[in-house]
């Protein structure tokens, strides 16, 4: 019991509590002082240097062109991540399939999109209209029902969106596969024994547990994607934040403050994403370890075990009562 | 109860809940193949409790897993409640493998309790019990909750229903796992070493829930090392070794007066 009330009233449950002098650590103080001085120097260099033109930064930070750039960046980030997640779940399940054709196609997709640079891929998507001027819908190797000019339908926005999504799906598929593999096979077996069908087992039992492993690296990928969207100039799509700010900077003959504006917006969005990720992790961590989630926090033997585990002084997982 | 390997002609009793005939199970292929079950016959009548004993590696758990199709059998047949498990026999006698959905339906009538509980860790005790009735039977959440509350009371854990599995002791987890299996109103309950992963002081609470269940007339097949439980609760005791049933009979016969040397040997080690 760590109740401070007890301590104050002299009811310490540990009658012989140890009050020893800590080991002297002068090095810690010195190190902290050095780091603080360096940080102060860096802050001073940022604020007092007129070349940053903070007045320009402040003036254009909420400029309508910049805000539009932020909107496009957000649309590209979330749009491509959403498509990539759907593709990645499909790819990961294909990788686990009994059907060798499915496994092979999934492997090939991941191999290609991970194996080539995203910038090259985006240039390639931009040239799709040159490679295939007309696209058509019909029976494979048979008659066509209708056809259209590639550039009329697949605008630079769609090409950029799918270009980013296809590349990301390869990375996410590997993250999902790791997540699915991390779930104890006994879980699927228990669900099977209850008469659940394969689809239900995946949706209700395996995926929710895999999410615990999948969410942190996926949050990382989302933050990475936020910055990767700046490469869509290769398609070329020219509305997003990096292009918008640098174009403005070039027009006004001051590059640096506009780079700072872009950096500040990216930092702000990243911070918001990090908050979202924290709550997602908490939700999918329910029932596991110390993050007990919605209900019954710290009750029963689990809470006790969790407290021991949280201290971090015990190597083996004290939550495991079973012999492996 | 029929004894011995390969007696394919033994007729299934009409009151039999489970009828296992000449079941063989081979894991792997070619050089790597392991012959785990070598022609097992087993009959369990409705309302009976059968305890399977035997050294580790004798095929007890595999037999249990073959009964509810967690493992596909290599030879022989398993009939549960009059249904041939996993296959359909056409007029010419040719076997057709059943669609996974049909197999899932067959399994939903058989409850299973595992050595390592396998509760769903992301669901509370109550949600674990409600899961299959809602997702498999399509029961309304309200009705499923009502039923789950009854079941959790039956296993004596009403005060723990909002807890996650990680917040429960091993014995409590296993009692929730039993309630979860009972929620599907099974005709048959399979227990695969239900107390082997528990600390000694937690074994009793699980065994007493199982004993109550047996008294209520549930048909049960229990793989266990708890000789006391076998003696007290079982109608039949089956001793398995090396993939075959060596000896079978009422507990008094098999446990106190074993006829086979292998049974005598095993019992002298565990008693």
C-alpha cells in the first residue's frame, strides 16, 4: 500500500522503513547542466537570428494557400493510409492462405512495392497516361465494353493517392502479418471449438488481439506518410504543404521562413496523430498487462501481478500462470 | 464400452452419444510421419462421464481433438449424437468432406475446455461467455447476457464477471472457460487436462465445478491425471498407451484391480 495518508498519520504499514542516503551521483548534475546550457544556446540561436524572419513566419503561417496545402496533405495522408490498410489486410490474409497462388501473388506485390523507391513509383504513375493512353473495360483477352482516355479519368490526384497507397500497403502488409502471427494459435482453436466460422474467428478473436501489435508501427507509418506526401510532386501533384510553401517562398525570394512554416505545420499534425495513437493503443491494450482499460482496474490477483510487473524488476512475465 | 484395436464391426448403441470406430491418426508424411492413434474404439453413452488416463504421448489429447474435428482423422469414423463428424456419406458409400461451415456447426454442439484455458483476453469474463451464443447462434445480446449471468453464477464467479482474464487466477479462468463452453448448450463436453496448468490449491475449485456438471447429467469425456476425480465421478475409466486403448471399465475395476501390466505400471507411478 502506497497511501500517503497512512504515512502522514504515522500508520506506515512498513514499521522499519529504510531511510538511507542515496548514492552520490555528481555526474548526473554536471550532465544535466551541460545539456541545459546547450539547449539554451540552441533556443537563443533560433530566436535572435533575424535570418529566420519570424515576422514573415507569423504573417504567412495561416495564409489561405498554406491552409489549403495542409488540407491536401491531410487528404493524401489519410486517404492513402485508408486504402493501404484495406489492401494490407487483404495481402496479409493472402500470405496466410492455403492457396499457393494467393500466397505467391501477395509475396510478389510486397516484393515489388518494397523493392523500388517511392519517388520512382510516383514518377511512373504520373507517366501512366503515356504508357497506356487508353484504358478499357471488357472481358480479358476478349471484347471491350467501353474505353476511356487515361488522363481524363485518372487525374494526378488519384494517381498520387493510389501511388502512395500501393507503396504503403506493402509495408503495412508485413506489419499486419507480424500482428496476426503474434496471436496464440490456441485462440483460434478455442473459437473453432465454440463453432465459430473462419471469418468470424478472424474478425472477433484474432484481429482485435493482433491490433495490439499492429497499432504502434501503423501509427509510425502514418506519421511517416504525412511527410512522404511531399514527394507527390513527382506525379506531379502541386497542392500539398511542402510544394505550396516552397513555391510561395520562391515567389517572395525568402526561402527559410516558408520552410519553417511547413515544419511547424508538420510538427503540429504529428503531435495530434501521436495523441490519437496513444488512445488507440490504450483501447486495443485492454485486458493485457498493466493497461487494464475500461473496467475493473487493479482488482483481483491480476492487479497485484500487474503491479509487480510494472515495477520492472522481475524478468519473467508474472502474469503468466501457466507452464509453457 | 468396446475394447481393443480395430474391431470395426462393433455396432453403435442407439443411446451412444459418442461412437469412435477404429480411429487412426497420423501426423506428417513419409519419413516424418508419426502414428499417434492406432485404431481406437470408444463408446460413450448419453449422460455418462468417461475419464481417459494414460502417460503423456499416449494419444489421449489427440483422441479428444479428433472427436470435435480439431484434428482430421486419418482412418476410421467418429459419430457424435448420430452425426458422422466431418464427412457426408453418399448412397454409394463414398465419403465427401464437409464444408468448413458444416463442420463449424457440428462443433458448436460440443463444448471443449483446454489445458491453458484460451479465454479471449480482450473480452471480460461475461463477454467471453456471451461471444459464441451471439456470434454463432445469433442470439440477442440481451438474452445472451441473461444466460451468461446464470452460467457465471453456476461457476461461482458473479463478482468477477467484469474482469478481464489477466485479472483472474488460473482456477477462475478455467471456470469461466467452462461457463463459456456451456453457453452453447452442448450435448457433450470435452475436457483436455483442465487442471494440469493450475497451481495445486486451485485444482479443487475447477474439479468441483466439473463434478456438479457431471451430476446434472452432462455427457463428459475428461482427459486428466486426477485419479481421485476419476474414482469419484467417472462411470468409465479408459487407460490409453501408445495410441491404443489398453484397458477400460468402471473405476473400481481399472483403478483398483487393473488386469493389464501397462495399466498396473502407470498407476503405481501416479498413485
